[in-house]
């Protein structure tokens, strides 16, 4: 979402580009900034840093331990968003944080 504000972009459309995207396994997107360069446009960016999340170091954590730390992270992220959403330009947005079930494959 952030890149959409600091760069102009053009995504090719049409059948040819769809086939090309499938063949090369990614969608080509052309982006540019100041004077058609990769230097971002001069637009304000709000960066918010929260409190550190403390947890016990473990080289072989269980799924429950990972889920607990993940839950702490999501809770802290939602709190940061609620506190700073008006400054970021989203005063009426309820939440943009989607939480998916965490799966770890061994």
C-alpha cells in the first residue's frame, strides 16, 4: 500500500501480458518516481514503531509458543494502528490487519 503513494506505476493489461505473466511466473509492473527514476516521489510517509515484544528465546519452540508470540505481535500491531490511524489518514477505518492461521511446516 505504501508504494502506491511514493511511486507512479503502470500494470500492463490484456491477453498478451496475461500469457506473458503466466509464462515468466510473475506480473511485470512498470514503476517510476522523480524524473522517471527509481527515486521515490516527495510525499510524506508515516512510520510508527511500537514497544518491543519480550519473549523467551527457544531454539525449538512449540506451536503453542509460536502462536502466543504471534498473538502478542498482532495485538500490539492493532493497538498501534488504532492509536495512529487518524495521523495516517484513515480515521474511520476499523482495521486493515488480517490474521491468518499460522502454519509451520517442518
